[in-house]
């Protein structure tokens, strides 16, 4: 009695087997790529396949808004606007990407009471801490807005240790 492997005979190869083998190969390569991107903090370990999800707690990014004139004074934003900001920034899947200026402009247009107010946006994520072992919510990205005119503002921030800055104009 002899045993033959399914792919041992070239005559036994079919389009279905080739496609199946190709999909298994692509899937296996993606696992390695995903874990590599997670280890570099380039993507959220729970997204895009989630193969790195057990390397840390689910980060669950939260956005906090502060009035920069008063230390620790958190301002309230409509939940719909917060969700729009998160959606416009791809729900923070790409962790080291700064907040998009267009999404900030949209948020300010929907909340005109904050035009002219220096704001600080802080995105926090859960991270694993040791001694004692526990998940802790820590700042991941910070963005500060300083108004230079009635409708112009400068922004500066830090994401993944990289500093970014620019200026923008808020048009009605």
C-alpha cells in the first residue's frame, strides 16, 4: 500500500488547487507582515487581520479635548462629531499617522463656540504596564491648536515620538 501526497502528481494539479495553495501562501505571508507592522507600532494590533491582538491589550483609542487656557479643563464635544473625527482618521488603525487637518476643520465648523479657543486634543490608548502588571490608559498622540487670526490657526503635535506642525485656514 502506498500513500501519495495530493500535490505529488503534476496531472493532479487543477486551477482550484493552485488557487488554494496561492491563498494559503498569501495568508501566511500576511501574518508575518502584520506582526512586523504591529511590532513597529505602525498599525493597531487588533485591526487588519488581528494576528498581533494577543501581544497587548486592545488599545481602544479615546479622544479627549481640553481648553489649553486652563490646565486639565476638558471640554465636551458632541459624540457625533467625535465619531466623525475618528472615522475621518480611519479609527486610528494606523497609529503613527497624525490627525488629518480636514477632520479638525470639520470638527471646528460643527462646534463654532471653540473657534478662537486654544485647544489640545489628546488621543489615549490602553497599554500594558509592569510592576504590577496592568493595562493603563496613556497619551498616544497630542495636538495643540493656537489661533493666529479670526479664521487661521497653527497646529503642532506629537505622534509616535514624531513632531509635526503646520497652519490652516478655517473657511465657512
